[in-house]
C-alpha cells in the first residue's frame, strides 16, 4: 500500500466544506522537501469520514485564524485547476 499524501486547507468553518461532491479547493502540500507548503487549486471530493473515500489522501483543516481542527478529513483530488480558482483569473 502506498503512503497517503497529506494536505492542508483553510476554512471559515467546517460547514463551508461540501462533502461527497466535487469542489474547488486551495490545498497546501505537507510532504517534506522542496514542495512542502506549495499551494494549488484542485477539484476534489472531501469527506469527514475516510471510509467514504477509498484510496483517499489526508486533508488537515485549519480555521482562518490558524486553529487546527483535531480530526483530519479525507480528500480525493480529481483534477488540477491551476493557479487561481474559476472566475478569479490572473
């Protein structure tokens, strides 16, 4: 079994994350090395229950003031969006 990747995102409140449907989300890579903290927008499905997303990675969540929620969520990335979310443009 391959090791799960770990990512971080920030939300105003947990209810802001839509579970079980594809959403666009900003994530930061938590892998050690050069890519640590690289941020990118992706399309992904997230869930508070990793059993709902087999073969998912780990998503840590912080509130906008930086407080880390105690339980990680599951994330399954479906596509890379790019540098900006839809509608924001460069």
